[in-house]
C-alpha cells in the first residue's frame, strides 16, 4: 500500500523574520534565511559546513553532489561562500522541488536541481567527478536501506576525486546502533572517518542527528581544527576519531545489500 503524500509547507520563523522553515507533516526539514544564505540554523548543517569549510582553502570552488535537496540550504551556503562551485542536487520528491522553487529565492545557475533516486544518481555519475558528496536522504524519517549499504558507499567513493569527502547526516536514538553500523560501513570503504554530534547523543540522552565524514586519503580530515570548531558552536558538539571511534563502533558490522538493517 502506498504511503499518503506528506503535507509540505514553508513557514516564517517568528524569531527571525527572514527565516523560512520547510515542514513535512509539521516536522522541520530545512531552514533558509532568504536575506543571508550564510546563516545555518540547524547545528547538524553547521557541522557538515564546518568539514567543508576546513577541508579546502577558503573561497575555493568545489564540485559537489547533494543527495537530498530539501530547501537547498547547503547549496545556497556553498554558492555564497565558494562562488562558482558547480553543484548538482538530486531530490526524490517533486512536491519539495516545486514548493521550494515557488516560495524561496532562486539558486545560482551553477546549482542544478534534478528529480531522481540518490543511488541511481551516484551510479550514473562518472568516476572522479566530485570533490564532495553530501547525503541527507530520508523517507518517513528512515534512511532507505539502499543508501545505507557498503555497496552504495563504494559507489560514492568511485565518483569522488582522490582528495574527496563524503558527508552523511544520520538520525538516531539510543543506543545508536544505526550510527555504529554506519561507522563500520564507511570505514569499510574510506581510509579516514570521523563522527560529529551533540555530546548528549553519545551519553544516550536524546534522539538527534549525527554527521559522519569520510575521506579516501588517510589523515585527510582536519580533525584538530574540526574538533575545536564544533566544540565552539552555539550548540556545542564533539568529535570521535581514531581510537575513540574504534571504541564507539566496537563490534559493529558494515551494512550490505544482502543484510540491510
């Protein structure tokens, strides 16, 4: 039986008149400041942005693939902070694309938005096409199995340049079994992996977001500067890397197409 279509709307932030929130069935999905594309409202988006910001020289254009578009928060931010960055956004929901086009400011022409499936988009991309791949793909608040498997992550690695980065937003709740499995999945493919989240998540005190970053080259991630950046965020975060990430993911197995979770 098909799931009923979500109710989508864009509402004004009463605390910030230029802020707009994309809601799906009343749940916050994306936030855009129509007067300042550099403003990032959600802390997990700031963590993704911090990795990008610190991993490449300031202002350098990057070729980026976004899997999941929402209100195009990160593409707008990248266009503002790294002008001339060619970006491709793949969004599965035509209702989201239509609403965002009608209700929010247009993105620059170097940002191309297409309807499609995330795994198909990665499979169709040429090898070494992107500097960064960002995945924020959910259906009814669940990460689809076909974008959680090691086979998919291997395809992401194929389309990245040698210094490329993979960034993925996860949602999870205690005891973070999904996150541990995704750490193992990324580590099966990428040489350098780190985890960024709210400290309370690691203490098992809340449901929330976890950001994973993966790099093809060992020691590629700017872990010391990244740890300092997320710790100083208005919503202080923490980073796990190396031995700390080993301990966190101990015993977790990669997700595969044959054994989805």
